[in-house]
C-alpha cells in the first residue's frame, strides 16, 4: 500500500489544473548551477538564475545510424570522465514505473551512438550504470533476471549471474519489495570499479496470484503475479559480490534466516573493501546495520535498534527511494535517521557503531531534502507547530539546534529542489489558497534570486478550505480541513461528505493548494452546496511524534475508525450540519476505512463510496500488513477485527463499491469476498467493476470521465446537495 496508496491520494487531492511539469524533479549538473532539460532541441542545460539555455546534446546527435528519428530521451547519466553519456529510452512499465527500456551510449569524442545489449529483446534492460573507469556498463536483463557487464570497447557481454529466472531475481526486486520498500535498482558498482554487489531474491516458494483478462482475446487468459500474502514467508534475500577480474561470485555471510528477514538497503563503503547494509526482521520491529568485509566475508553488526511497533526505512523520508548512504568524515561515519526517542531525528553513526545526536530538537524531521558533506550541512523539512505544513531547516552534521530557513511570510507547504553543490534551490510554495512555483533561492540565506514563474490564487468561487481541530470524547485532537458551500447560511443545514484515508501510508490534511479539492467530482462541491471535510486520525504519518503515528500498531481498522467516527460525532453537533445527509468516500486504504465506517458506525454514515478497498487484511501483501499489524500466526484476531468483512453485515446506508479487475495491488478478490458477505446478509449495494484496470483505475479510453460521472451521480442521488 505504501507507494501506490500515497500516489493515488496525491493525484486525488493535489491536482487542481496545475501543469504536471511543475512537479518534475530536475537533474542538476555536477557543478550545481545548472540543470538539464529535455526539449525538441535535444538535451539542454538551463541556468535557473538567468534562464540562459545551452545545448548539451543536440537532437541531431540523438539520431542513430540508419535511422531518421532521434531517440526520445527519458533519462541519462554521464560517465565520471565526462566523455560518455548513457541514454535511457523506449521505456516500459514493470510494476509501478517504467523501469525497463533501451540504453544507448553517446561518445562525445567520436560523436557516435552505440546501443547496449543488442542481443537482448527490445525494452528489457534495467538500471544501466557506468563503472568508474567508464569502459564498462552493467545492467539487468528483465527477460531473464540476470546481471550483465558490457565492454564498451569491443561490445563483449559477460554474464555476472546465470541462474536468473522468473523466480530467481538478480539485480532487481520482486513485486512486494518495490511496492512496500521502494526497492527497484538492485546492484551497485564498487567505488573502485573492481566489483559489483547485487541482491538475489529467491521467490520460488511464493505463489502466483492469478488475475484474469476476459476482454482482450476470444478466450480468457490469466495474468500471474508473484505475490506474498499476509502470513506467508517472503522471498529469501541474499547479497552477492562479483569480482570483475576473476568472474567470481560470492554470497555474503549475513546472519539470520534469509526467508525471515528483509534487506531493503545496501551500498558499498567508500573504501570498496566492505559492503554496508540494513537488515529488518520479518515483523520489521528490529533493524540491524551490518558491514561485511570482502577479505574474510565476515559480517559485523555495528548498530541495531528495536521497536515495540515497527521501524521505517529511508524510503519513508526520501521520496520512496531507499538507495544511497550518506557518508561523513570521509566515509568513517554516516547520517542515520531514527524515531527511537519519540521523534524522527537525525543521528551520526561511525563504523564502530558509536552514535551522536545531530538534530537537537524535539520534533519530527519530515524529509531529508539534501545532504551537503563538503559544507557539513543537512537540509531537511519539518513543521514543529503545525502538522499540516512544511518548512526548510538546516543543521550541521556535527550536531546542533536546527535553524529554520523558510521565512515566516510563507505559511503553508514549502518544497525545495536543491542543486548538487547546495548553493541554490528551486523553491515552490502552496497553501489552501495560493500556488507559486519555480522561484530560485540562494542557500542558506533563502534570498530570492529569481521570482516565481508560475502563480495562481484560488477564487472564492473555487471553494477555499478552512483548517480546524476537533477533539473527540477520547480526548484525541484531530486536524481537519473543510470547504463550506459558497452560499453558506449558518441557519441552514448542509450535507457533509468526508474524504478518508486513515492508514500509515498517507496524510490527507495538508495545507497545500489541493486542500479541499475532489478530482472525482464533476463540477464544484462548494457551489453545489456540500460541506467537504477530511480528518487525519492517529496512525497517519503526520509529524506529531512516533506515539501518534505508531499508536495504530495492530489496530488498523479499529483505532483509526474510532477516531474518525468520534470526530464526526462532534462535527455533527455543529448547527449547520445535516446529520441525515452524511457521506464518506475513500480509495485503497481509504476504501477500507469507508467500509469500516459504514459497518461499524451505521448510525452515523448514510452513504459511502469505497474504491479498491482491502476487504480482508489477510488478503493483502505481507510486508505492508505485517509491518503495521504483526504476524497473523501470533495475533489473528487483530487482522479479523480490523477488516471491513467482519462488519459488512451491519451496513444500513447506501454503498457504491468500485474496483478494477486488473488490480495487482489490492486484488479484485477483495471485491468478491465482500460481495459474497453482502449477499449473504441481504445488504443491498451497487457495484462497478472496471475490466483490467489496475489499482489507479486509470487505463482505458474514457475511464476517468466515467468514474467521475459515476461518483458524482451516486453522491447527488443518495446525499443530495444544498442547504435546508
């Protein structure tokens, strides 16, 4: 649920007719004062301070010999000697992202293009990388899950691994590692280029979940997805090294049962003599850092941490990317993040395991935005006094009290794309009413060098969110936003629609330009006469301390549902809310919450629209569900008591259930077991199945428009808008 659930809510909450290019992450040049941009002229370098553009690689240079059209560059990297450019093109989706495609090398001296892996099928190469000497490229062939090294001088290709199959996965990951840990690229060149370290996943004991396609051929066919369900052991994970000179593969000697542990992070130490990695136990409440020396293949446990709930990894504060290791002191120590004292803080740990607190402040870091080892500075975002907002701070790697860099005049959500030298950043700002993008600022002063190039203000007629707090009878205070009808009359009563998520993967109450916006509603909810509300319960990833976030442990479907319902009861006391017209909707984990609210509190919620919900927690993947709920072999009742399936018989209101039959994340199986339970108990409902659509229900002509129309019509019919 991690990455895809969060991305769905970004789509549904934040889209407000804003150009998608404004949210793209830039590829900065190494010297830091420019970034690259793809255009119809080729690859350009842009100086953000003055807007001056220069051609880095022309469109003409991107035309392969014998072809008439230039390569469509989707990404690229530059060799260490700056003479070669590795171009990624013709990509195809694997799970969530387009991580397989074709690679070409452009030689700046000879002005020649050379395609890599020509003997392999089209669009099957993954994660190609130059070695430090820039005479070889390593990559994974998706077709056989093996790692290869190609010599750029003579084109010879050497197999690093030979045992790859659909279930023995080298150099990349299976479905669940990508979905729940953000792991995709599964191999690393050593800094000296002498070796490659890579992951090997053995998924031979993981069963396939079979999806069925009924529409694209005369006879239906199944689509297998290697998918470990809750309670099932994960793929066995091991780390191997390959020595370029000898061709020798060695499995690193890492303690622990590989079937009962995860390794979501692994990198080389800077001396190329040892590998460093993070290992999690299956319940993900014990984290260990090991170094393994190549000389004797002995693992040393230099640091460990335990939790009575779970331990997050780097992906949670690094845009779902767990890769990289933040070294200080020339590789003798590194930056680490931990919540062990109740707040998400930054530490420094040396290779002997000695730790030092860097971030001397009692509040949460939200994201670690940039690490500048040369100037011994860490830039991160936080919001100590308002969990719905985000600001930039800095702190020395030597430790100290962080300094807020964002000026007080910017009240809302602040995002920074920082150059590689840490001297400038592209600054974007938004709150409930304002959106500004692409200012250039100086760091650390935050002086604006170039003003925002895109500005938008919401009109009153758009409906502007108000932020509020509500305290439940349990004494829990929740943040919320609300958009009132445009013709609001305090003497009238209006229908209220709640948008809910409620699980650890996403926070909905954020002070940004998307607050209060519903991309599934055709028209304007405020203009039509709805009160639109969202609340963040305990367990959502708000920067309110680990107690807030982790109180949901073994309580998904119970604690979050109680918080939402009790807060709603307080809201229904407001004189302008019509408690006979109360609707709730959500997607994915929010769909599960919607079903639970309808089933556990039928006296409150009269109408619900649930999309792609987990109806039974035992049907979801092991990494996500076991992280937050434990192992069903030990506490089965928690899974059952938190599942909507248990309460489906209690639903009294109107229910519209929506699911894609091609959902490889939350399987359509969830819809069918829910349907059976509703039928058994004569609970009337409406169902919309979208054939072959995935979890995002985005594929196919007309899909989004159809979904919007369905959503809007159902809401208007069963929860009529307007004051009374």
